[in-house]
């Protein structure tokens, strides 16, 4: 299995991909300009990030699939890369979920939602003090 | 020279010794015996042996610190050292045991030695990277030990911020040492994965891989995916400690709980880096000494991958009382229940393997029995700890200490010792003393129980961990624990002594003293430079003992190859 | 990987065929790239958390950066990635000298990228946009978000810049070897691996750009 | 049954309904663990005896597992574990949702003591007084590193994070005195960071609070006179110094009976020649004592760690003066003989 797979990998690389590279380059430049312009539009709060990340994901996929030849390769290499991305999502997702759902005062003071809400009496010492 | 069937061999019915079986032209003498030939070696076997020596020294150092801890806790007040020294000692115990012993012990030591042999390969895929990994290990150890000797570290091996960023002790060298060792771990894992994918001998399909390989493969996956995150985290702590960049510093708006997320994202899977290789060893041992195929090969093999994968989804169960949200607590709690299942699958399959087997009670098998008990009890208390409301009581008490020592000492060290006894004949060509082996095994298992069962009860009583002094009501159980630790230490010293004796004067073991069908036993003992006399082809699985498989006679009945 | 890049293009003793050896080298490189991705992940996760906690400050802070530099650098890296890919294409055809030229162009792009980065850093130093303890910039209010943003900014872009430097070194070495005719139409895996590394550097920047400069 | 198992497992007394419920789950979990461990172990022993090796050429059959075996191996433990979770998780969620009518107590951990403050009421060091049968919400924070408030009798624990608040709650139903520990490692004094939970009958607690309030009014009247620079109540300066020392936790590290502790003893400290880390010597006069409170690391006595936090800004000048007077008063002849009782803390009303 491994042998035939690597055969296929080498075979595919022997074909010239120059045309494909030019097309990808053009697409990347267009997407970069698009994301820059989209940021100028000032979309409402979550959407600006979502749009920016969606475009970045599209660009990243182009690079990974064509410049890095994941499109041509089978099996292990794709799996490795995909797995690493799963774990990126895992770490980012679950830490963010914690900060978003924990007891609000347990987030750093001055951050979103951590300011004492009306129902919480400020502490008698006049706020949390922390000294090194 | 000539066939040496079992009937002619001397020895008990548990193993066969073969006076003619010492393979003279082995890896220990080829390509040379000088120091240079070892320091520049690219041979995976020699690198494995160097790792085994290195981790054994680390184990002795860590064990020495453990005895200091137990000595200090013999009385409620100060006993032999002051609080600062005690804090340094338990930190060093943790750092040395985890980073220098537990993580590299089985994968880098036995894994390096046996993974290519079991694959029928001549070496690992990247031998130079393998040597680099060993030197990175040495470099990391040197940096960490420098930090320990000059200043010491008093943070505990968990390096929780903001304590670790504000303490006056030398944290940065220890952090950097752990960082460097992390890269050593990554390189080893990378090497093993590539080797398993690309260097299997003809006939060795994924479905025939020895279970040891499956375990090491799963371990390597964790090493690759988790270690970079902790590397970056330790670096952030070092930057914060040295320059005050404040990513985790509450005084600068940072979140110390974020550090705990990052740290456990690695350190919980790291527990599986430690336990999976031990499980891998046990899978080999149980088949060899029951002389039977594993019950449920696929279940055992895939459950290793399952542990490697699901193990990443559970880190938050270390944060139930850290201010983490209850939502995350629930998610991590329920996912932890699933990781327990994979271990349960393995335990039941190992037990069922004995069914209708031919069980020989040798030293490795004794460690298997100990391992199984410790794993079940340690594992189930682990799942109990993930039961959220119970964890609120147990968190950071001696219950946790006892639990993870059941897994790490109980299971991993039993696995390490089982591997040592099982493979010593292959690595050195000589046999240890079975009588002393069983005596030591009994002492270790009993001493271990006496050390850590009192600690479970201490945890129930509410004694927090990392306590330098304690109220008098905890006294009696602490004395019991220290007494048990002494027996445990004595047992380990006995192992060290008779192992060294065996290496020098032990009886010649021969090609396959255990009558095992594992692939590593098909080559002479000790193995030659490129592992096999001629490249092997496999036509059967590694754990098949059934006599209805005529294509594969028991290896000890196969004709010995010609050698001088 | 080091074996494949350092060893002469013949078969290493422990492999049975060149195909297997190249397959191993490729897989090893991908695993290494996965560790690189996860190395950055801790920083991105930290960014995500603080972006959520201090969202207003972070949005303001990104407006205080030079977006045009970020944009230019993105385009530079994309073009350099293209030339590296084209260099691989030439290597596969046995045209080592072309590979060298294309790789050198990419290295030049890297130099320009680093120059912009240096310009940007100098500017920040003067403004007091410094990490953690050294932060003295006042335009973002007194909350802790600004200092954290710049800590993360320097960590992410600094680590990336370090990778750019590494990538430039690798491209130079492999480019010189290609010019010396070390690679054939049968054996050019080192060229491919060097390219993969450079593409990863590009790939990470593609995510850094919107997160730091646009979000 | 509950009492028997509790004693068998060395569990502390149960001071709340929550503790009893958690213990019930505890018994269930431990019993199933024991049964499973014993079951596996006995099976292994049985198989070993039944199938022990009888000869070197023993033959064994090839055993194929049935799907049902593997399915059972998965489903039985999973069901058990999920049952544990299903019981434990609601208990945990309940802990994170304090009832609306709970009484608030602010808890602050610092190296190495606990400070408990009641809104608009008294505060105390290391002793948490609460009424029985009334829900109490703890809002927990820390001044320096992470600590963790741990009351074994309530099966309750919550980390104290510097600069922010975590919360938990309980309703103790058995008056009595219970241990409070710090469960998160916090330095050399970690194991000395002991506190006490005093659960009082409701009427007694109310009486205590009103008493504390009365004495506080006196103090706050004085505060009002010079709010910027608080003057200590009139009285013996040495006595005030003693109070400040116990309030600020000085006695956690400095003994007043001559014994060596984390910091140098205060007995005979005044005018003593101290050898410093850098080899120099210094006479511990008023200037040195004051400086050491403000910048402890500057002139560190040889043989001690630099672990003392700065008290710059935490002590008013009169408090510093009182402390120095107190230290001056600690001469050998002034110290009582007999065994040390250790640093003692009493609840002191404070704004």
C-alpha cells in the first residue's frame, strides 16, 4: 500500500503544474484584496471576524491543497494535517467556551462581562486588589 | 548451530535456556565497542540501550527524592528539612519522574529497541534524528538539573501561574529543560510514526502489527500533537517570569486559568504517553505467558488509538474547582467517562486472553497481575475523580496523589519492570534470576499497596497535597505510607542488583527463552547489527499460538541459522 | 527529513527502495508541519480568549497598526510561495538552475518582508506599543487589554518572523544544492520538503493577517 | 450504614446535606470500584489456577471473541460510568448555583491566611463564622497567588484566583468547629494556611454579628475623623502592634517565642546584629525594621528565603510605628516560658 501510494505521489509531481500555480496565485491575490476591502466595510461585531476567517480559510485551503500538493496526495499526509487542524479547533473552542460561560466575575476585571453587575455588591475592601 | 528443541533444553518449564544461543556477532560488539562507537551510533538498539540507562538513572534520582518526601512526612512537624527545601524536593521529584523518566522510559527505551525489530526493519526511518533526540534529552536533562542544583524550583511540576512567575527560585532553567526534552519527545514520536508507516516488512499488514507497535504508535501520535502546545506554554511562562509580558499574569489582565487549560491540554494526554506504552508491553507479555492469541486483537489495537484521540478531550477535568465554567465541567466530565471505556476494553481482553491458555507464573507475569490490579483500581478512581461532585472533595488532596501514583507507579512502572524482565534476555542475551525476580516483584507490589492505599484514605480525610506539615490526625496513615515506601524502595534496589548481576554473569538465554511467537524472538539474542540475518517476511500474526497454524512452527523449533 | 536532505541522492542503507524512502521523508515532513501548527495553536488560542475578553480594545488596537504593511506583506508572501512552487516544478523537470533562481527570488521576498517587519517594530517601539510590563501607549485607554494585545502581537509575529528566517535559510541551502545539480528528475524530495516548509510559513501568515490587522 | 462506611473510608464529619449526598455517591463509587477490581483480580487468579502451564509443549486453542463479548466490555462499564456522572453532575451544578437568598461572605486568601469579610459587617482572619441552616455564598478571591478554600466537612472546595472572584455556597446544618485548609500549593506557608469554620446556631450568630457591629461603630467614628490617615484607637502602642501583627499575618512567619520559622523571630530582634545574605552585618534598629517591612528583599538576613511580600501601602505609618514598638517590647525576659501555642488569631473587627 505504502509503495503504490508513494509511486502515485511521485508520478503526480512529474506532471507540470505551472498553469495551476498561476491560477492559485491569482485567486490568492484576489482573496487578499477582498478581505482587506471587507474589513473596511465595518460589518457588525461577530460578522467581521467570521468573514475575515472564512476568507483566510479559503486562502489557506488553496495553499495547502495546491501549493502543498495535498490535492494530489492520498491517505497519511492528508490525515496528519487534518488531525492537527482538529486539535487546533479543539483547544481554541473549549478554552473560549470556558471563558464565555464561566461565572462572569471569574474573568479578568475590565474584560467583557466581568465588571460587577448590579446584583453583586462590590467587595468591602473596595475592589479586588492584587499586588505582586 | 543445531536445532535446539525444547526437550533438549535445560531449565524449568517456564523458560528455555540455551547454552549455545549467545549470538556473538551482535550489536554490542559491532561496529565497535569503544565509547565513540556508542556516542556516534545511529543504531536504534544502541540508542534504546542508552535511553534505558539514562531513564534508569533518572528513576533512581526521582526515587531518592520520593524517599526524602516520605521521610519528611514521617512526623507532623518539620522532620529533616525546612519548608523551602521540601517544596524543592517534591518539585524535583515530579519533574525528574515525569519528564526524565516516565515519558521517555518505555517509548524511547524499549520502543527504540524493539519497534524496528518487530516491524522487520533494519532501523528506524530517520536514524540521525533518533540520535539527535537522545542528545536533546541529555541537553534538556542537563539544563533542568542545572536549574535544580543552582537555586532549585519550588513550583511543583505543574508550574501554576502566577506562583511560577513570581517565585524567587530558578524556574526558567527547569522550564527550558522541559521544553528541550519536549522536542526530544516529538522527534522520537515522529520517527516511530514514519517507521511504522513505511518500513514494515513484506507480509506485515496493519492487521498483523504486534500490539506493542499499536501502543507505541498511539503514544507517538499524542507526542506529536500535544508536546508543541506545552512547549509554547512553558516558553510563555518563562518569558513572563523573566520579562513580565503578562499573558497569564492577573496583575496585567491575564487569566491564570488559561495557563491551566494550556498546561493540561498537554499534561493530561501526557498521562497516556506514560500509560499507553505500559499497556503495549502488557499486551505482549500476557500473550507470551498465556501462550495464546490475544482475545480481541482489534479491540485492543484500536482502543490504543481511541485513548490517544479521546484523551485530548478531557483535560478540563483538572479544572473543576479552578473557576472553570460548569458547562465546560460537564463537557469534560462526560468525555472523561468515555476515555475510561477504552481502558476497560483492554483490561477485559487481557483477562479473557488467559482463558484456555497455558499460564506460566514468571516475573513478567507477576508484574502483569500487579499491573492489572493497579490499573483497574487506579483507572476507576480516575473516573471517580471525574465525577464532578466527588472531585470537589478530592481535588488537590492525597486522593489525587494516590490515584495518579496507582497509574504512574502502579501501572507504568509495573509495565516498565515487566518489559525489563521479558526483554532482558533479548537485549543482553542473558537471563535474570527468576527466584530473586519473584521475591522483588512481591515486595514491590505489596510495598506499593502499603504506600498508596493509606494515601487514598488521607485524601478522604481531607489532607491536601504538597503539605510540608500536617495536623496530627493525619499522622498514623502517613507513617504507614512511609513504611510501605521503604519496602517498595528495597524491592527496587533488589531488582537493580540482580539485573546488573544478570547482565554480567547471568545464564545464556538463547534466541527465544520464553517460547514466544513475538517477531522480536525470531532474531538471535542479542540481535545482530541490522536486526535480522536476512530480511524477514511475515506470514502470520505475532500473537498466534494455536497449533492449527502449520505455516508457523514455534520459533524455538525452527532451525537455528548458521553462525560462528 | 534531515537524512533525506543531507544524504546524497542514493538510497539510505536501511530502506528497501527509493520510493519508500521518499514516502517516509514526505510523511515525516507533514508530521513536523503538524507540530508547527500546534506550536502556533497555543498562541492563537490565547489570542482567541483575549480577543473575546477584551474585544473592544483589540479591535481598536488593530486599527492602530499599519494595515498597509500587513497587506503588502501578505502579498509578498503569497508571491514568494508561488515562486517556490514554480521552483519545485522546475526541479521536477531537472532544471536545477531555474529552481535556484526562483528560490532566490523567494528569499528576496523574505528579506523585503523582514524589512517591513523591522520598520513596523521600530515604529511601535517609538510609540510605546510594547508588550506587558513595558507597555506605555496611551491611545487605547487604561484597561489591561492593550498590553495583552501587544504581548500576543509580538509573540505571534515574532515567532512567525523566526520561521521566515529559518525558511529563508532552508531555501538558500536547497537552492544552492539544486544549482549544483544535486537533484534529478527521480530524486528531488528535499526541494519539495523545503517548499512545504515555506508554504506553511505563508499559510500561518494568511491567518495572522486578518486576526492581527483586520479583526 | 452511612456512619459505618464513613468511618471505614476515613471521611470527616458531614456538616451539610450536600456532604451527606456526596458521601452517598462516594460509597456507591467506591463499592463498585472495589467489586470491579476484586472481580478482575479473582478472575485472573481463577484462570491462572485453572489454566496454569502444565508442560513446555502445552497447546492452546485459537479463541475468537464474539461481537457480543466486546459489546459487553464496552456497554457495561460505560453505563456504570455514565450513571456516576448522572448522579455527580447535578450535585456539581447545584454547587455553582447559589440560592438567591444566600448570605454573602467575601473570602480573601493571601500568603498565608484567610480573611473573611461580611458586607457591612465585621471581618475576621482565619475564622469563618456562619449561622447554621442558612445558605452562605462565598465570593472568593486572592491577593497574590492561587489559593484554594477547602472545607473537608462540607466536601467543598473552590480556588481563590488573584484579582477576580469565584463563587460557591453551602448550608451547614450542624453547629461545630471544622477545619479549613488551603488546597492549592502557594509556597512555604502552604501547609500552615489553616483556618477554621465555626458553624453557630442562628441566634448565637446574630448576637455575635450585632456585637461586632457595635465595636465597629467606635472604630469607624475614629476613622471618620481622619479618613486619609487612620489613627489607631487610643491605647497601648505595643498592644496595637500585637493586633496589627496578627491582623496582617506577620505571625505566620515570625515567631514571638524565639523559635525559628519562615522568617527570623522577633524575640530580641531589636538592636540585634544580623548577618545578611551578602555577608554584611546590620543592626536591627527602627530604620532597618521599617525598611524590611516596605522592601523585604533589600537586606535579607542570611539563611532565610526572600518570600515576604512588601507591606508598602498596606500599613499606615501609625501601624508601622505600633509594629516596631511591639517588636521592641519582645525581650527575652518578657517572653513567657512554656510551650509555644503557635500564632493565634482571633476575629478582629475591621472596616
